[in-house]
């Protein structure tokens, strides 16, 4: 009975890579959440502008997840993971080259889109990796 339970390992190479991708992306996201408001204020923005940036990210991210969810199965999870990770990385790098508040707002809204495409996929893939328990 227990031979089927332990026939496949949970901590496979794929699972470890997905955990690593999630960790790096979460670290980047946490950095943006804490440092971006300070950066906006440093550039001469107001607390209201900071709030609008956070709200823009959240609203666009929610709608993107609703639209992108059916694509995960139709296009393929691996392709969506690579596409989402690439978009998220490019978006994160573009923050390094802007000092304009309007461009910063646009990048933040674009970050909501890239998060909506990228963040759900690793969790879906990770849920597919563990062995199925057959009793």
C-alpha cells in the first residue's frame, strides 16, 4: 500500500526549480512593495500618487489573472511561465532607467499585468508536480 505513496519523490529537480523561481520573484515583489513608495516621494510625488500606483497594480493584476487563467491550459503552463517570467524581468529592469513619475506609474501598472501573467503559473505547475496518492 505504501509503495505507491512513495514511488515518486516530491523534491524533484522541477519542483526545486519552481520553488527557486517563486522565491526570486517574491523577493523582487517585496522589494518593490517596500521601496517604491519611498522612491516616489523622493522624486517629488505625493502619498496620493503612491496610493494610485499601488491601486493600479492591484486592479490591473486582478483583471489580468481573470483573462490569463484560461490561457494557462490552452497555451501551456511552461510557455506561460517563460513568457510571464520574461515580461516580469524586463518590467523590473525598466524601473532602473526611469526618474519620471508618469513613466513610473505606467511601469507600475504594467507590472500589475506582468504579475497577473507570471505569479499564478508557478503555483499551478507546482501543484502538478507532486505524486498522486493512490489508496
